[in-house]
C-alpha cells in the first residue's frame, strides 16, 4: 500500500460551534496548530446546522449549551440531514448523561472542555478513522 505524500494530503475541514468567543478562539487555534482548517465558526446551534449544511465539513465540534438551538438538538438535525456527518460534542459539564444524549443524537464523540486542547486534533483524527472520541470516564461507564 503506497503512502500518500503529506504535502498533497487534503487537510481536515472543521466547523467550531460555541457561543463563547474565547472558547471558539482556543479551539480554533488548537486545531489550526495541528493542520486542521477551521472553515467556519457558529455562535449558536441554528447557525451550526446552517453552516454544516452549506460547507459539509469533515467534522463539527459542537458545544452543548448555546442560544437558539442547543448542541444536542443541532447535532440531531445535522445527523438527520446527513447521517455520515461527524459531530464531536464539547461541554463544560462534567455530566455523563449529556454525553449519552449527544451520542444518542448521533454524535461521534463527547469530550469535556477541560481536556487538554492538544487532544482535540487527535480525537478528530480518531473519529475520522471510525473511533469514538469519548472521555475515558464515559468509556468506562459505557462498558
């Protein structure tokens, strides 16, 4: 199997959805430093759905608590329109139930925002390769 030249490899395209501008900036910088291209930013769930429909990114990083449409409902709508779309839920809540709701809505993963931002690109790569991007704590609970 021939390996692809890293210079010709297509970068991962992402949308960051979070109502907190500081959080969006931190997530965006962490992704860009790892070569992920942030093609759009959403400040609410409705905008996340619209931008995902328009840009069809490789992955959407979705906050849970947002105005107009929460991240769980936005994820559900995105997955209804495109079942293959990858969505990774990010939340400040340390609540496994929210993670389970996100996974039931069709998310490919659930991570707490207190995770080291350097882990985000790794989680995205894992999700793109069919792995669940979920915290160890939630993994233990699911098992």
